[in-house]
C-alpha cells in the first residue's frame, strides 16, 4: 500500500470539521463566527472553484463541534451552506492528507474517486479508511478541479474495489466518477507519486516508447 506520506510536522487534531459555502462572503462570515465562538484551530480556509469557499478547522472534539455548529448556522442563515462534515476521530492518514501530506502508490491496485463535494469526500474516505485496509495516496479539495474533490487510494485489488463501492454508495448524487486500475503502469505510478496536477507532471519517456526520431 501507499508509503508513508511526507507531511507537515503538526500535531493531529482530535477532530476535524470541513464546511463548504456557495459564496465567498458567507464563508468569510462563517469563519469569523467560528473563531469568535470556539478556541479551535483554523487549519485552512479560502476560495475554491467555482466561486465557493472552504473552511477547515480542528482541535478537541468539543471545540470543533462548537465551531462546526457556528459555521453551519451562518451558512444556513444565508442559505449558502453547500455541504459540511464533522469528524470527531478522523483516521490519521486522512488528517495528514487534508494538510497536504502525500504518499507514493505502492499497492497492487489503485483507486481514484471524484466527488462534487469536498466534505462529502472526507466523510466517505474516513469511513472507508477505518473499515478497509487501503492506503491513502492523495486528497485534493476543490482547488484547480472545478469544485470537485479527488482522492487516490491503493492496496490489494479486492480491498480497493470494496473501498470504491463503499464510497460510491456514500456519495450518492455527489459522485462524479471512479476508476479502478488493477495493475498500475510503472510510469504512471511514478507520475502519480508526484501528484495529479498537469502543471506538476515532469516529462517521462518509458523505455521503448516511440518518439520523433525513433525509439529510445
């Protein structure tokens, strides 16, 4: 499965809450209220595609629950709460991944899941990681994805398939697409180990590849 991720060395929170707003204005107002009403850590917040706003907070279960409730209330008052999730005991790999940790895919199979909701993705991922022995390779939340949320998981093919089925059922209409790759190509494995962003992909020419001027 995925090798240990490189991650910022910060203490893992006891709880996480991610709230997604349909407008930047509502998101900023919600973060202000959350921080005023709860001694919670503001882990990340900002605008994402397409004109939405994400707020990720963490801390003790009690503080995070208060912040989550305050942030959700602002969104509901303005009719701008797109989705939300409160995770009282997030899986350690998920807590690290939402803070930017990555892992190299090493499992027999790779699974990719894409949803239309960042909180929805975290909700499904947390349940899957606690129930199925798969590794978490990458999590991306809305940025440069047109508002979609993306995750890669790896492990034995039967485990990855079970995880994808669980996430598909949990996502419902928020599911965009999934993919199961039973035997990941070695070149693609190397590429995905560095990330899924087009701009970050370095040129690679596999042995025997046909290029202008002949084979290499």
